[in-house]
C-alpha cells in the first residue's frame, strides 16, 4: 500500500511517517515540501505530485492523508482561507490523477475546533458542530470540500482529533499546552494561561493517533466500500482532564513547580470550558495502543529538555 502524507513535517504527519516505517505492508510516497505561501506554485506542485503518486501506486491500494496546517484558534480569516484553498487544490489534483487501485482519503480535522460552541458534552459524532473561531470554521469547510471534491472518487474519512500532543511539537505556535508547560518547567519562564484551570480537554498522544489513522486508511483502501462513501470519526483518548490536573502532572514529571501566570488573549473567547469527547467505537480501536497521559507527558518533557539544552549549547 502506498501512502502520501501531506504535512509530513508536522506533529501528526511525522508520527504517521514514523509509525508507517515500521509496517512492512506500507510504503511512503516521497514528496518534496509544498510551497504553501505561493498558491500558484503550490497548485503546480500538487498537480505534479498527484500525477507521480498515481503512476507509482499503479494498481496497488493507496491512501492520501492530509495532516497539514499551521492555523490555530488565533488565526485570521485570511490565514484560514489559504489553508482551505490548499486542500481544495490537492483534491482537484487527485480527481484529475486518481490511481487505478482502490484507495482512501483521510482528512485530519479538529474536534476542539468544530465542537467549541456545541452544547451538552461529552460530544459524540452525532453532536451538532458549532465552531466559534475562523479555525473551527476552516475545519468544517475542509471537511465539506473533501467530501464534495472526492465524491465518487474514493472513500473520504474525516478524523476529528482531540488535543494532539507528543515530542517534536512546534513550540512557536499558540497551541500545544503540554509542550508549553514542559518548556515553562525547563526554562522557569512563566506560561500565560488564557482560560480557567477547570477547563477540561481530551489529550491523545500523536503516535496513538497515527496508529489509528493508518489502520483506518488500510481498512478503507482494502474494503469493498463505495467510492461515494464518507465517514466521520472522533479520535480521542476518552480520558478528559482539567488544566489544573495537567499542570500538576507536569509538575510531578519534571519535579519542578511550573510557573503559571493568568493572562488574557482574544482567542480565549473561542475556547470551550468543557470539551469531553466520546471516541468513535470501532473494532480497530480495541487493537490500537493507548499511551497513558503520564508516560506521554514525560516523553514530551524529556524532548523539550533536550531541545532547550541543545539550543543553549549552541548559543
């Protein structure tokens, strides 16, 4: 099976690539990075890559996994519009250059983004989405675009993922609370909290999400599903915790009191107080790994510690 991971340099994309390399049944399509800041050049690149992907896939099963994106809840409408355009461009290219074998398209979406304003948690796949930010509206628009563009081409699986965390997260983005808490513990520089400490979130380890995604696309590409089929799933740990609990957990792991400062940010208005989620139940989920939160937090802390120490040694 040949898979194309769009956004392989990010937290989720790199986890998918890392997991896939350990599976003898999967080959990773080698693609150069996309020129995200230049829409015309990106269009040309997507066209060329999709043509080459179709040729290399041949008659074999295939999957395209969209794990790209730099938008956060603080992003503007203009920034999110560019990401929607990029996904639409890719889907159009796949329509023109569809591999001959059976395949599937997986779109990583955001449970936090689409359910930010929803009522009556815990949220399930039946919950009515109610985004509160440009970021959340982007995710719903991407879901609609993928379903519409690829209808009749291949199965489309929408994965609404809870708060993703793991080693290697981009520390410059206004997201990734666990990584930010770990950095605060290492540097002793306070982290600004923009929401109440009783805010509840569900955290899923990147490698766990990657394993689930690979299993999902493998089954979809090898099934007899109609090309017009589309599914939406919630990928989450199902073990929500408060931010206060998370701060204490990082404290215990680092054995350092994490310096926390309460602040204000415009993005706080787009944050839900209670984002408990019920993961979509599948036979596959029961076979997938589940990293305990304490173990995952320790991995993140050690990664951040090494990165900070490396940066200090180079300065």
